[in-house]
């Protein structure tokens, strides 16, 4: 099934102003570096990056720390589940 898919990143839209990435699965360990590459790459091409977190099942502490690197102006998080939102709030993110 799809349970073995750790992390899936889909580009939903991209313009010079904004790129939207759909994040699904789990962000842990090595996937954190993968996500960082994606985010850095997109922010070089767009002013702002929106992460659609609807399909995100889990994010580890390293992943949360990574998301905190970027300012809220650059990185917008949306559609996160209650579980993920609680994690984000705990780490001072929303």
C-alpha cells in the first residue's frame, strides 16, 4: 500500500511570487534534508512558498526546527491536521 511512502512532495503551482508544495507522508530523518533542498530551491525562484500540509502524517523535531528557519513571510503553512497543528504550535509555529 501507500504506507511505505515516507515523504511525497508535489508541486501544485509556481509563479515568481508564490510556489505551492503539497507535502504528504512523514518528515523524519533523511527526509528533512530532502525537504530542505526542495524549500531552498523553490524560494530561489519564488518570493513565498506555501506548504500544503493536509496529507502530512508526522513531522519529527528536526523537521519542525527546519521549518522554523524561515520567516512566516517566506514560508506559509496551511491545511495541517489537528495533530500536526498542535506540534507546530508547541514549537512556536503556525
